[in-house]
């Protein structure tokens, strides 16, 4: 059984209202990798610019991204 975690996702570009807080599968580290528990995280101005698509030509991201992970 896969373990889940909470994550803030963007599924498309848009205003802050498109950001969702939902369950996600917790990644399993491969050999030579580690999984780090995040106790706190923040969102700064570059995150909002990425979310809005304003810097899409400069900073490309997949349509489905995780901004913040919270257990």
C-alpha cells in the first residue's frame, strides 16, 4: 500500500484560486536518494509568477507541479 501525504498542487496556469491542497502519493526514494520530511515551507513571489504563467517562456514547468509538500 502506498503512503500518502498532503501537497499543494497546480494543475494549470492561472490565478491563486487554481492552487489546490490535496492528497498525493509519497515518493519512494531510489538507491542513492533520500526522502526528507519538510516541517515548514513558504511561497514567495517567484512561485506566484510560475503559477500565473507570466514567466513560462523563461521557467518552464510541467502542467502538473507540486509547490509545497506537507505531511
